[in-house]
C-alpha cells in the first residue's frame, strides 16, 4: 500500500548510486561519501502541491530535507515542496 502525500509533500523514490573511485587512502568497506544533494523520482504528489511536477519527474533537494517514514515493514521517503531545488 502506497501512502497519499498531504500538506504539500512529495512521495519520492531515491536513486541509490554506488560509485567506485580509485583512492590511495584506505577506507572501511561500505564507506560512501555523502552528497549534499539528492536526486529522486516523484512517485506521488499532495493535492495542494503548487510545484509543476508529476509522477515520474526527477527532482533535486538537499539530502537533510528527506524524511524517512516507516509504516509496518514498508519504508517511504517524502520531501516538502519548498525544499525542491529543481527538476531534471
């Protein structure tokens, strides 16, 4: 069951990107460098959202603005429309 966003929120699906870079510095296995911004695909939009986006569009926002919501065994990610920086 997919939740319906309310109060100007977007339900998004974050693209997990794994980049391998050669480095002369030893880092622990599984280490990933955090980016300040996140790219995600819009899954659903609140009815009162004023952004000109639709399901399937890709948006960019600051990583700290992503809200993780756990309902039972399901995890969902939402972002408030005010935190969207741009669409791709």
